[in-house]
C-alpha cells in the first residue's frame, strides 16, 4: 500500500474546508439560535418571575383589601346594629309615652265622666229632696199656719235699722204694700197683720192682701222698691241654690 501525500493533503484540505463550511454555515447559526433561545428563556423566566411577584403583590393587595372590606363590613354591621337598637329603643319609648298619654286621657275622661255623673246625681238628689220637701210641706201646710209667720216678719222689721225701713217706703210718705200669703187670711188675721205692720212702718201705709198657694206656707211682702220673703217656697229655693252652689262631693 502506497501513502500519497497529495491525497492526504487534499483530504486534509477538504476536511478543513468542511470544518470551515460547517463552522460558517452550521455551528455559527446554531450557536446564534441557542443564544437567542437562551435569551428568550431568560427573558421568559424573568417575565415569569416578575409576573409571579406581581401576582404575589396582587394577592397581598387583594388580601389586604378583603381584610379592609371585612373590617368595614363588620363596622357597618356594628353601626347598623347600634342604630337599630337605638331606633328600637326610641320606638319603644315613644310607644310607652303614647300608651301613657292614651291611658291618662282615658283616665281623665273617666274622671270627668264620673264627676259629671256625680254632679248630675247630686243635682238630681237635691232636686228630688226639694220636690219631696215641697210635697211634704204642702201636705202639712194648713191655713192656720200663716199666723206663725207674722212674728218672724215683726222680729225682722224690729231688727231692721230705721234708715233701712225708710227705704222700703215711697218718698211721698204714702206707701203701698201687698201681703201675699199661701192661704187667704180671714178678717181677724188681716187686722192683726195690718196693725203690726202699721205700727212699725207708719200710719200712711196702704196694705192689701192676696193669696198664692205656690208659697206653700208663709208670706211675701211686696213694697214699691223691695220684696221681703218669709215663706217655705223661697226658703226651699234658697236652700237648693246654696246646695248646688257648694262643692259637689267627689
């Protein structure tokens, strides 16, 4: 076997050319692609890391916001609960005041009704008592009872001051007086009345007599400027006014 340096040199040259071609057209682009891939991977990793950090930050912010929202929600619930409790208490107090007002008004109306009924009953009782007294007095009144009232009239006139008696008479010295009794007076009784009245009121006194059964018993003396009552009817009327004028029992 013969060794040929020319063949070896050509093969070496071909090998070198192949290496240069591979380096020029294969290895260099591959290294560039690998470097680009590395760069892209690094950038992707950096972006992923940045996104992870951003996600963590967003998660932390979200948790913070959720915590703040939860705290705000609890605060709002507490405030609403306090407001509701205060409003409930206010409604209860208002209802209690209204119930007390209604109760007081009802009690006041009941008291007014009771007082009104008591007053009406009292007035009715007084009226019945007066009517009963009138009936009883009318039943016991007799014509002979009229002379019992003459001493009362005489005593009243005797105790009356002179100037008061003068006011009963007219200014011209001649006065008329009407003596009205519950029962007609006979001639003897009229003479006695005339004598006693003239003795106390003067001789220029014109006395006339009349009868009115409504007086029940007693007499009424009618002067020009005054009327003197000495009868049961006016006594009962005065008693009724005094009873009704007094404070009614409660």
